[in-house]
C-alpha cells in the first residue's frame, strides 16, 4: 500500500472521485485538500469538489452556497459529481438563488413593514426561479439531498409564501386585502396539487364581518379584529340579533366581540385577578408570620419546662 504522502496530486484527486461515488464525502474532502496542497493538474476542480462537499455536509448554511458559486466561476468545463453531470455556470446560478432563498427564509419578520419586505423578496426570487430555471430540475437540491423541484415548482412555493407574508402584514390595517393576497397563495397551492385547506380557512376568517355584541361596531377579520367569547344567549336575546351583520354564531354558544372591547375586558379582568392575588398573598404571609410566632412561642415554652 502506497502512503498518501507519496501519491501525486492527480492520484489523490482520482481517489477522491471514487470516494464521492461511494458517498464517503469526509474522506473525499481530505483527498481533494491534499490535491490542492500538492498542486495537481486538477487543483482548481478539487477546490470546487471541496466546496460542494461542504455544502452537502452543511446544507442549510447559505454561506456554503455563496462560496460554492464563486468557486464554480473558476472552472469552465463540465464535470461529474457522483453520477450527476454538472454545468458550472448553471450550478453557480442555482447556488446563488438557493443562498438568497435561505437568507430570506431566515428573516425575522414581525411588524407589517418587515412582513411586507419579506413577502416582496420571496416574490422576487420566485420570479427569478421561474425565468432562469423554468421547467428544468434544480441540480443543487439533488446533489445536497434537499427536496428536488423544478424551477416552476420552486417558484410556486415561494410565491405562496410571499403572498402569505404580505397578507400577515396587511391584515392589521386591511383584512379584505389580506384575504385577496391569500387567494393568490391558495391558487399557487392548488397548482402544486396541494389542498391548501388551512389557507382557505384563513381566507374565510379574514373575510368574515360581524357586529360587536357589546359596542355594536362592525369588525372584519376573525381572530385579528374580532373574537368569539363564550356566552349563554337566551332565546329572547337571540331575536334581537337579526341584522345583516351577526353578533353571534349560528349555535349561539358565544358572542362576537371586537378587539377593543375584548382587550378592555381582558385587561380589567387581569387587574382584578392581580388585586385578588396580591391580597391573598398578603393574607398568606400574615398567616405564615402568625404561625411562625406561635411555633416560636411553643418552642420557648417547651425549653422552659425542660
């Protein structure tokens, strides 16, 4: 057996190729790194292999794909990774898109402005997947072992996510518009062959309009601008709920309450509960002090008897 220290860079490179075919990526990476050190004829391609392997071993890291895209720019001829034929320029494009997609997905979006920004970025990258990759398979997904889609399918998923983020940003000020945006997301899921029932349920909730049982003001957007509160509605009181905008569901087990009334009641209830809690704690502390005093008195009496 010839020690690796005496092998040429080309020998180490060829051995690394065989290791890739057996999916022994860690061992293959070491061979390619030694190839680079020895300056073999395939040193440039060995750098590409190292970065591909790093992406396989750390596939959720956007930095890996950005680095791989840059390294792919140093080679022009096609090559193989295992059984997969690689076009360097095409794979570099996919890596840049994937790196950007991962970065966008990791964005923390809570405020309407942040949600709108994230939604628009998702829609933008969806358009680029559709226009640059189209019906072709995304090769980088196949290589690193993440769910494989065509450019069109990936675009539809990203569009659905984009519209969902835009809807979350819009519902605070305009629930009707949020429902319209979710209609677009629902259409994307249907094109993908998915039911989209949860999205449809949210559309119906955002579109629903009612009248607050307490203050009588109209509200649109269930779960956002109004909520249902458990209640006991007598048959007599049900007769008064005959307007176009209902103040209670058909089963009359609850009433619709607008968010201002709901939060006012909740906060006042919390204040009352806090007062009772503090009073109870004070009484418990006083009782504990009395018990401690009695115990001390009993111990003192027992000590005197001894």
